[in-house]
C-alpha cells in the first residue's frame, strides 16, 4: 500500500505540465479584472457610507472624525493597490504547482456542510424568504423600543460632586458644609481621595458663585472595591449620605461636566432654558416646571437656578437731610466707597506687574447693618454724624446672578439623567410640560439644552445625509453591475443582513446613540462589499453556463441555472468565511474589554459583531436564492437570462 501511494505521487509529479508564461499571465489578468471592479466599487461604497460621520459636528464630530478619516485614507489606498500592486504581486508569487481547492480538508468540510443547506433553502425558498422577513419585522420594533442617548456614558474613573446651596450662604457656612461633605464622602470605602472647592477659581472662565461647591472624588482601583459593587451603586450611596438641608446634590464626572459647560452652558445632562423679559415671571415659570418634572423616572439632581435670593445692601441717600448738613451726594458716596468697596489710592509696580492699592474700613466696622449705620460722616457745621442720619440702610433681596442669552433674560432648570436613557426621559418630560407651555405668557418660551440638544442635532444630520448616501451607493452599484435591477436587488437585501446588529444591541441592553449609528454605518459598508463580490461570482457562473449551453429557453433549464448558481455561491464560500473570521477575531475581544474608553467602543462593535454573522448567513444563503429567482423569472418571461459583464 505504501508503495502504491508513492507510485501515484511520482506519476502525478511526472504528469505535471508547466503552464506557459503567456497563459499564466493571461489567467492572472482575467482573474484580476473579474474581481477588481467589484472590490473597487465596494471600497467606494464603504467610503460613501461614512459620509454621515464626516457631516457630524460638535462633540460627536471631534470624536468620530479621526475614525472616518483614517478608514477613508486606508480604503482609498487599498482601492489603488487592488488595481495596481495586487496583480503585480500575484504575477510574482503565484507560480509552481497549486493544489485543487478540494484538496484542502477545511474547504471540503465547509462545502460539504454548505451544499445541503443551500439546496434546502432553494427547495424551501418561500420558507427561507419568510424567515428573513419575519426576522426583519421582529428586529424593527426591537430597535424602536431601545432608549436613545447622545453618546454612551464614558466611565472616567472619578466622580464630580457639584452641590448647590442657597445664594445668601456665608463663607463660614460654605466652609463648614464643604468639610462635612468631604468627611462623608471619604467614609465610603471605595473613595481614595477627595478635593473640594467653593466659589470660583482665579480664572475668567469660572464664574461659579460661592454657593456652588465642586468636589472631585477619585476612586480606588476596582480590585479594591467591595464584592458586587458598581460605580452606579457608589454614586447612589454617596447621594444618600450627602442629604444636607438646604443643599441640592449634583453628581457627574469632571470631563463631561466641563464639556457640557463649554459647549452648551449647562453643567448637567439636560437643561430647560426659560426666556422672557421679567425675572419674577421667569422664576414663577421655573417653579412650575420643577413641579411638573418631579416624579419622572430617570430625572435626578433636579435643581432650579435661583433668580431671587441674593442679598444686597441698599443705601438710599436722604436728599433733604444732606442739604440740612451741607453735604452733597458725592460726599456720602465717598464714605460708602471707602468703607465698603475700597478706594483706590495708588498703583504699585513690581517688575512687569502692576497692582492697585486700595483702602477700606476694617471688618469690625462693616460686618453688620448696625455697624454700617454708625459709620461716621464728617460735616462742616455739625461735626461727625452717623450714616443713618443721612441715608436709609437696609438689606433687600435680588437676583444673585443675572443670566442672559440672545438679548433675553434666562432662567434654567437643571437635572441629570440616571438609571434611564436620555431620550426617553426627555420625551416624557416634554409630554408633561406640553400643557403648561400652551399657557405661558406672551413673550416667554423654553428651550431644551445640554446633551439632549446634541442628540437632536446629530439625529437631524444623520437623517439629512442618509438619503444622499443611499443614492450614491445605488449609483456605485449600477456602475459595478451595469444593471439597475441588479443594483436595486442588492441594495434592498442589505437591511436583512443588518438583522444581527439589531438583535445584538437589543439583547446587550445598549441604547441607540451616535456610537451605535457609526457601528451600523461600518457594518453597512462591509455587507455591501461582500454582497457585491458574491453577485460577481454568481454572474461569472451564468457566463460559464451561457458559454456552454447558449442563452435560450430551449437549451437552458431551471435545473441548469440552479446548479450553476450553487456552484457560483460555493466559489465564494471560503473567502466569505475568511472575511467573517477575521472580522470576528478582531472585534469580539473588544466586547470583554474593560477600562477607560471601552464604554464608547462596545456600542460601535456590537452591531458589527451581530451583523457580520447574519450578513454571512444572508449572503451565502439568501442572496443566491434571490439571484436564482431573478434568473428563472428572466428565462420564463424573456426566453433568455440577462448575463452581466463582470469584466473590468
């Protein structure tokens, strides 16, 4: 037996005839032309599918713009190399003896598994198409039931505690509250360090009043946390411990807080801006909005920016009295300025810096109303007299800070969203406020801001550019196939290939966001590319059939078309499995990744992982079936089949 095997090997080696160089180059040229156009237009389609990402602005544009540019440049170079370098490299390295594809045991196994399945799908074609349609119809409500958010929450590894107290709080009281809060925060075992500040820093970009406290809480590594505890549980524990009368809590993260404040002027996830002409009316509307928002699921840290509550010292000069004492208004104002505000005496020079030197009364002479009333005003005739003799001094309430936007006064109702999606929370809140909005006074209106503002902007951009992208993809498919019908059938089959992405994000519990949209965009291009190459192989099989039996109803039977379609689909089996395997091996590890940044990557990867699986199934089983049904229809109606040119 061993001898027989050796003899067969020798015989096969001796019977090998080298392919002439001209024939070999001709085969390489024809093969390259056969695939090059499909690959080229597939690359163009993938680039076109990323147009919505290029159109994104704001935070989402800055985050996903580099991804779109990087992928576009890579694909552009890839398209050039496919047409130029790849055929040259093939001519250099594809020499010598080549084994038949059936000699590969993996390929034999795959074809042995694939052929019965594709034959069963063709036999039960109505059932196959019905299963796909049912899966698509099920996936639509699944996706529609998902929550909406602008961007998936990024775990920054730390917490920013931003409580707000009453506007008239004193420095001593704020200091006491800050110390108490820091001690309570440090009592949580997962907290490593606490750093808090009250008021504004020495910078023009920070206009925080003394009533606003900012505390950065850094956490220990997760390996040192209590068993089973999460960051959400830590936030809830901190919130429950920090319930101090007169203080409204706010828990967020340092980076996203600064981004929100710089981009929208809102320091929380969502803000309701109330515009009008009168501060008292705006304050009344804010309180009504706050009442309507209470009890809505997902609304946390609800807070109304105070328009009243600031304390002011009013000094109203008695004109009759100052005339009796021979004083002028400037005389009294000079005393008030020097005692309370400080009077500029001179300017000191220290190197390149200039500092003004001011003088004012000591703290003991101006720390209460009675002391202010006893301030001495010097007169020419009566000598020193108390300030209360020539002025009424009292404490009155007023706005602690006046905010305006677009030349209108503005008040704001702020809240964060936790334990629920952003879009669903805001939609319920808007429904609750609709009745009240219709009864607002003339000249007063509200606007939604914060992350919700970014969500609406990104949705409008994607909806606007999506029809243009579909048109570009259809045109590219037309140039690839030279057939509007073939391009149309390939385009409408793509949604079925995206079913897996919809199921994946639903069962993983991910909300719809810009990151998920980018994942579907990338999946869309991948599905189109593999579908085009499959159709090219199927058309190549039709060309072989026509070359062998002619293109006529009398010479071609339905069984012939079916067998050649199965053969053409089988030729695409190994590269398709390789494409799926490479994609899955590259993407699946991201699903189990941890650390900063993984929160944003997972929503991008999830639809791609699920979609690659269903895309492979759809293109291997359903695309040949649709192609076969189309050719059978052409043969029955026109007496021949439409053979597309698959050459470049």
